[in-house]
């Protein structure tokens, strides 16, 4: 999962750092802690070497906004 970043090269391994999360153990969910504010998230599929598939297999970019609990509107 890409967090607030884009891939600059589709022929190089995707880094494994706080902006590039790897799910190589078959995880179907994850808890991600983000600072307050807007964030862009995108799923990007890669092979066992962490190199993106060709042609690329990726989700749409979504934007999420993290707010304080006190700012969440009650329904």
C-alpha cells in the first residue's frame, strides 16, 4: 500500500518503509496509524521480488481525512 506517495519506477522493487507497506504474508487487513489531515492511499500489486506487475495492477487512489475523535460527527 502506498501512503502519500507515488511509484517513480515500475521496473524497480517497491521500497519497504512507512510510505510503502508490504503485505507479503497474505494479509487481508491492516491497522495503519496516520497523523491528522488528508492522506492518499493506493494499493499496488507486485511480484515476489516486490517489482510491480507489467502491466501494472493497482487500485484507484483514495483520499482519507484523519480527524480527532471530538471532531467526528454523531449520526
